[in-house]
C-alpha cells in the first residue's frame, strides 16, 4: 500500500485490510471482489491484484510462508527491486539496501548528487551509494532509519537540518543548497479526458452497474455506466459542454435500448478526477428507468444496495454515488 501512497493515507486502509485478511492464506482464498472492495479508494489497483496473486503463489509454492531468498521474493507478483529489498532486509535480515523516494532524497542531498532521482541513470548511482552505506549487520534497522529520516526530517521542502544526525556530513547542507537536491523534472500539464457517468436507478432503488474487464488500470472494479471522449483535449480551462452532451446522449441511447425510456432525475455533478497520466473531467448525470421491470444492457447488472456495499468502486464513482445518490435520494 505504501508504493506510491503516503503512510497517512494508507494507514486506515491497511488496518481494515489486515482485519479482514489477517494472513496470507486468508488473502489467497479471498474472492477478487472482496479484495478490490477493501482496496477501493487507494488507487493503483494493479497493486491489489498483484498482492492477491502473490498470496496465492506463496500458498501454492511455499506452503503459505514467504521465502527468505531474495531471488525467490523477486520472482513473486508485485515484487520489484524496492519491495524485495524492503521485505528481505526487514523480515529476514538480508543485506539489501532499499531505495524509495525518501531514501533517494536523503542520499542525493548527502552526496550532493545531481539529476532527477526518478530517472534510471540517477537511480543506478544512488542505488550504488545505498549499497555502499548499508549497515550490513542490521540492514533492516538501517533501511527503516533512512526511510524514516526522509519522511520526517529530510523533507522535500523546508528540511529540518538542525535535527538531522547526518547534517555534519551533508554536502548539500554545507553549500546551503538542500532544496536543490534531488533535481526536479519539469512536468508537463496532464491532458484532459472528458468523461460522462450516468447514475441510472429503477423504481426499486437498484442501480445499473457493470464490472470493468477490459484489462485497463481499473480492471476488476465495478463502475457506473460511463463513456469517455475518443480523444483527449489540451490541458486548458474551457467549456466542455459541447463534448459532454453528445457523449451523454450516446450513452443514454445505448442503455435505453435495453432498459426502456430513461428520464432525467434533475441532478448533475461536475468534477475532476486525477490519474497518474491524465485528468478526467467528469459530468455525472442521474436518470430514472421508468419501464416496469427494465431490461439489462449487455455487460451490466442491476445491483441492490447490499450488493453495492460489498463491491469495489473507484474514487470517481464513489463520489458520484455519495453526491447524486446517497446525498440526493428522493
């Protein structure tokens, strides 16, 4: 959970997750819907799928116990260099140096190493430095100390150098250039993807939903019917109504072929949903299926309230549900 997510955000999710799946065997036996529901809201959902696949492989190949051999760990789903080094050192005392964002920042300042720490060339040099400095008699403690140092004192901005135990040896501090390291790459503005989401309810209060199975980044999650523009638009402010409205009419027409007439329920919601490489500009609309016993469009299901509570929805759709359904029911 801490891959690409801050501890303050991941903490509550972690507590709930381990309460429901206290061990590798419980996670391996869980259904995908159950796991994704507990992960919903954290983002980067491939982590949850990798974790589940890892648990199943550990049970099948290692009797439910993580292997201590770093090479065996590295072969498990979801285990990249950082996770392998962290687990091998913290759990098994193996002398592998971690290099996460916090450690990279500490080492970059300590040695006054230039370059963007997220780029492969810079990371190779920082990994070599981490390997050289590693306290091999207590690698887990050393790694944890460096990670904590970066998270609490050697912060990206306004580092607390006066409290840092490495301050006397820090080359960046000696030159008064702490905040120049590591170098920050100039990021281009994210492109915008206009998206329409329809919240469709029937007379019994069921909602029309579908499960994503297209292999994309939200694969395995449930969602409200949606339609994205065929092309992204430049990342500028502007009126998206000419893009949204045709998308909404198209999607409404497709659904109505099975459900029968869909009447507007008078509620709309506009917001932004940010992903790693683009920004979705969302128009959410609420409709009512008026035909008795409305049909079900291909790939969709009508979900009762109890069913929805047990399924995983993305942050985008959880916001739509909260504001257009839970907060606006008649």
